[in-house]
C-alpha cells in the first residue's frame, strides 16, 4: 500500500509540471496519494520504514495538490483577465 501511495504521489508531482490536463491529473493523483498514504500510515503493524514512506506519500500528495490548485487559480485569473480585456 505504501509503495503505491508513494508512486501516485510522485506521479502527481510529475503531472503538475505537464501541460493542459496535467493539473487535473495532479489534483486527482495527489488526493489519491493522500488517501492511500493515510491508510498505509494507519497500519500499526507495519514496520517503521513503511509507515515513514506512507507519511512521505501524504506530504508529496499534499504538495502536488497545492501545485495543481495553484495552477487552477492561475488559469482562472488568466481567463478573468482576458475576459476583462475583451469586454
């Protein structure tokens, strides 16, 4: 579970840097990484390194969600600016 969570978190960070649909993929994968990391961290019987990997997946997923959200805000601001210029 922890490896999948970390892989989705890294995929979300990569998607945040990609063009057009990347921001939405980053948001989705970031939320998935946070959820999987939360489940993986909740396993009390898992060794320490796996729980640490799950916590890292939560952090990486949160960063990807923030980056994707910032890109959404920038796109909406650009659309508003263009709409103001057109009329």
